[in-house]
C-alpha cells in the first residue's frame, strides 16, 4: 500500500534561503557600520546631517534584521533594504568630497542588487546607479576625463560584469537541479516531491480530485520480457497520461504507480476522466520484437475540498485496492 513521505518543499528554494541569509547578514553588518560611522560623523567630523542619516539607517537595519529573523519570507524587506542603501550611498557621494572615498561603497551595490533581487533587477538597478554616480562625479569635476571618474567606471563595470556572470550561472544551475529534484528521470513525469509542492499551492476551497493508477500485473511484464522492456512500458504509460491530461498534472509516485491531480474537478468529472485514461491505456501497446504487448491499469479516484494530500492519497489508495479486487482494468470511486 501507498505510504506518503514527509517532505519539506522549502528545501527546494535555494534562492530564497540564500537571500534570507544574505539580508540577515547584511542588515546586521550595516547596523553596526552605519551606527559607528554615524556617531563618528556627528561627534568628530561634525557632519550632522549625514551622520544623522547613518544613525537612522542603523535603526532601520535593525528593524529589517528582526523582521527577516522572524519569517522565512522576504516580502518587502529586500526591496526596502536595497533602495534605502542606494539612497544612503548616493546622498553621501553627493554631499561628500571625492577624496572621502565614499565611491568605494558604490562598488558593492551590483553584488547586493544581484544577490537580493536577481538578474533582471540587477541589470536595471546596476545600470541606473552607474549613470547616477557618473553624473555625480561629473558635476563635481565638470569633465569626463578625470581619474576618479575613469577609475570608478572601470571598477564598477568589472564588479557588475562579475556579479551578472555569477548570478546567471547560479540561477541556471539551480534551475537544472530543481528539474532533477522534481522529475522522474526515467519517464519524465513529475515525482512525489513535485506532487507535494504542487498540492500545497492549490486552491483548497475548490474540489481537488486525484486519480491513482497502478499498472496491472507489471511484475509479470518484467519477469516475462525483462526490466528494460518494463522501463519502456513505464515511459509509454507516462506519455499516454501526459497526452490525455497535461504534463503538469502527471506524477510518478512509485515503481508502477502514477497519479493524476485534477484541480477544480467534481467527482463525476474525475471518474469520467479516469475512465478515458483507462480506455486509452488499454487501447495502446508496446512493441517487443514481433509482439505488440498490451497493458492495462487499475485506477482509484478520490475527491476533497479540505483534506491533506496524505488523506487524499490514502482514499485513492483504498479505491485502487478495490479496483484490483474487482479484477483490475477498471475505475473505482466510493
């Protein structure tokens, strides 16, 4: 009988976990730095306005750190942190003389943009700040051929390029790993972990139906024709299920067990759809040498509006057992 494994779908989202760590680390660092530099600017440098802004930013960082520490969702925290940091650095670069080395802080911004907001926002914000900072330097020097402007431009573009390359590579690698984690490598159907993740995102106020399929006498197929042929049968079944429904609703959750998830489908329609699938599978065949081998499936159907996935699977599993008791190659819903 089917056993439902406990899975943490949050583990799939490496990007979210990475950005949570980044914002927690950066807010704690900028809290200490902004407070320390702010006090120095107020009491030693006599820069009261900018020192006050830095102290306010320190308390703002504290608030963002506490918020990020209490939740596993970034929501608005990352945007607020990034835009406020940009404002602080830009205003400091505008007010301070070039010899203050505040330009060095700007070189860290592309890294922050890409790490916290991703490639699309990274490109836009990095470009926007590059133009803004070049404009500030130009109005301070009134020429484009100065050492500060050229050094900043080349350094910033280098950091921007590295940040873009890293984030693109990281995002592509995560996408490939996610595909491997969520798909069955043999049939190309989604797997049990993907089923868990998909079900968690459904609107449970509407009926959700589930059809649990088991290939009849699949052990005999393996014993009679070999496991490579059994693999071909599994692939053929997966292709048939995908064409009869859609790719995103087909899951392989066991050796010869598949699951069809149907959102906002009544029990009556679910049974009709399951019967169509059963008929389609029975009508097809897989070629072995000169022989055309037909296989059939037994299907158990369950429907709910408020059950957990494990409860829905258990109900479908009970009906699948009844379908086998009735002689297989049939659909049962009770």
